[in-house]
C-alpha cells in the first residue's frame, strides 16, 4: 500500500470517527446519579380529579329488583359496552332519574360518594361503583405513537414507556415532555430528564388520564449508530470501499 493510499485511508477513518458515534449508558441509561443530571424534589401523590369532557361509568347495586332492572336496562347497551356519561362544561353530568350532579374537580372516590348520596335519596340501600371511562394516555415521537389504557392507579412513567416499547436510542431523554390537561385552564407542559434517579416520586413520575407523552429526536441522532458493532461495521465497509476505489483508479485511462 503506497503513501497516497494510506493517507486516504487514515483520512477516511478520521472523518468517520468524527461524524459517527455510539450510544453509551450515560446518554440513554435510566436512574442515574451523577453530576450533570438534574435532581427533582419528591412530592406527595395527588389522585386524579375529574375534568370537563371526562366520561364516567357507574354500576348501581340495590336489593330492589324492579329498580335494579330498570337502571341496568338504561346503563347497558350490550354485554360488552357500558353507557358512559360525559361531564359538561358547567361541571355537571346528567344521570337518569337524577338532577344534574356536579362532579368536576372531584376524585373518583369523591364522585362515587357524591353520586351514591344522590341515589340514596330515592333508593335507601343504593350502592354505587364508579370509575373513569376515558383512562387513557397518548404517546408521540421517538417512542412510537398511539393511545394506551391506564390499567392501574399510580401508573409510573416507566410503566407507561414499557407499554409503548420504550424510548428509541435516538430519542432525546433530556427533554421528555408531558402535556397535561388542566381543566378550563391552558394545558400544563412538564419537561424533565428521564435519566435522573430523582424522578422517582417527583411530579413527573406518575401518569394521569389524558396525558400526552412526547419525546423528540436527539439533534445528533443522525450521526450515531445503535451499537459498537454497528460502528465497526460502518468503518469496515468504508475502508473496503476506499480500497476498492483506489485499486480501480490506476486502471482507468483518461
């Protein structure tokens, strides 16, 4: 291999190393405790409070079979889909046989107790089981896109991301955003570094109904490869291409 060939080879490798990189644990690892990673305060968990346009479903239990059948006929559309009731702009919901019931701003348990108190005015032994119908969150960006069901109370950001398939290596973990509805006020935008250990029990830790989780692409993701094996493969293929070109050039007649 002559000097010109070596010169071109070294130049190519140098440029490839400058433009390419691999993802390290410091860049994508979770629950890190080190300098440069933000620290977040721990805050008590706050249960979700019903907002305008939320939908609820409820089940009435009573020993009075006539009333129970009448209520069940109104609530049930089929064996699979229950009737849901939307909270209107004034914060009330229209329930059959009852006056408008104000539920905005209440937790699910408080809304259940309120609805039960209304029913017991006409059915003394009424027992109500209430839940939020639209218990969903949405994801966009470098973690896929779609809408997912919140299957448990106090679902964490890590559990939510596990349902979506986790953030891609190219995702910007430093600036994860949650867009959270805030009643009649403008939505709240929460931005945080998901790599931080102190995210646990912080205000960013739990996912609430109607949350939108967005992860943008990291600015330098275009120049990075997923792993060191990919990096080596890139260098090897580049070197092979250069050698082939340099061996071909002397045979070309101009």
